């Protein structure tokens, strides 16, 4: 495997410079359920994952836990 692409804890990590030249391949992997972390200078800057992995917060999740001031 190339040094600018690695797998850590079952998550594909790749350098930002690699993304444009292989975008279709990486998007296919995401469609198949994989998560990809984009790195810049070795630091994570973004994560690409299938939309089904996003969970919407239910309405009223924090009801009663705080009060909005009247002058808000």
C-alpha cells in the first residue's frame, strides 16, 4: 500500500493529495459502507461516510435541561 494511504482501526485514511486522482474509487468504497478520513500533513481534516451513518437528533432531546432567556 502507498505511504499516503493507510488503514487504521478499519478506517481508510488518505492524504488530501491522493483524493482528486482516485475520487471515483474512494466514493465507490463509501457507497459500499466504508468510512474514509482525509489527512493533511498527517492530521485528520475531514471524514467521508455513507449518509445512512448520520443519525438525526430527535426533536426535544434536551427539553427541560436549559432555559432560553426571554431577551434571546
